[in-house]
């Protein structure tokens, strides 16, 4: 992939947005490459880390493409007003641009959000607009003190998109979600942690080491059981207590059939640390 890289080491699949000259914005190339990369994560991976190359995690939507689209629409409108027989007469000129957002930008967020493995966002700089949506699509958000996040769709006259209206209130509650969307405020790492967006904020000089520690803890765990737990929490948001208990029981049959379950039990009895293999 030209715009996204994938490295798999010791069970950790690191997916890096690699378009720093555009601040890792979700251009058509970056978005489609991210979708493809998420689909190519190998079976040996036990945890996915999403990061950005350069000083920005992800600057959101492709503003240059928005400008080009507006200019194109303006030219089209001018031609139609002068008697053009363009077959698109009467159509909303923004339809094509909006459809691209749904297909590509939101598709990239969906690809991360629907990953069955545990996912960690490694946020070292700004995550803006759709970039914020991409960050909160991950299960755990780890940030440096230099990180910031905004859902500033309003800044370009647009409503919330890329799945943020679904993801954000589930993380911070309805009223905080509305505040962040209505103001478009770029909040710093400390504030983001206070409202529940960032799980942890680390100093810049300790960031790499501390993130590696959390990621290793997840990647070295009982992968099948962790995947089940992730799915159960997501289901639990819309399940009754009885439904949740039934879902957990069904999933426990799967987890209890793994080698990692046997290893965990034997390690507990022997008072030693388990050595899970992800199977």
C-alpha cells in the first residue's frame, strides 16, 4: 500500500497512516488503503495498533478534495445556467461528494470499528474531524501529552459523519458528545481523558514505552477470550441483563474450549504467570 503500512511483530499488527505530507488526512488513497490493509491483517495477529506517521495522527477529511468538488459544482452550475443539456440537471450537486465520504471515509472508520481483534489507537498528535472518528473506532485510546482531538465538522459547515454520531455518545455520553460536536473544540489530551475519550495520557518522553507495555499486555493475552469479551461488551450496550448473560454463556463455551483456557487454569493452580498462545 502506498498510503498505509502494515507491520506484524510478536502478534502485534501495527497499521500506520503514512501520508504525513497531507497530515494523514483520509484522502481517497489513504481511506481505501486503510480499508484494504485492515482486511489483510494475518491470522497470527493478536492485537492491532493504529498510528500515524509524522506529527499528526489524522487530520480528518480531504479538504483539497472538498475545494475541488465545490469548484467543479460551481462550473457545472454555471454551464447549466447557460443552457447546458447536462443530464445531471435537477440533481443535488453535493451528492457525489457525500457518497464518497460514505464509501471511503466512513468505510475506513467502519473497517477499524468492526475489527474482531482488540484495537489500540496510538495518538501522538491531533486527531481531527473524521480523524477523531477513526481514533474512537478503536477499543483503547492511548495518547501522548501532545495529543489533541476534535470533532470539528462544523468548521467546514458540515454535520457529524464517519460514524461519530454512533461512536462518540457511547464513549462520553449524549451531552458531552453534543458539546464537542456543536462547538467543534479542539481539546487537549488532559481534557480528552477527563471526558472519557482517552484511556491514558503519557508524557512525550515515555509515550513509546508505555504504549508498548499496554499493547504487549493485550497481545499476550488469551486472544479468543479477548475477542469474545470485546464482542460481548458491544452487544451488551443494547442487550437486557438476561440477554447479556445468555450471550456470555454461549461465548464461554467457545473460550473454555481453547488451549489458552487450559493454560490459564493450570498456571493459576501452579501460582505462575500464564503463557497464552492465542489459541
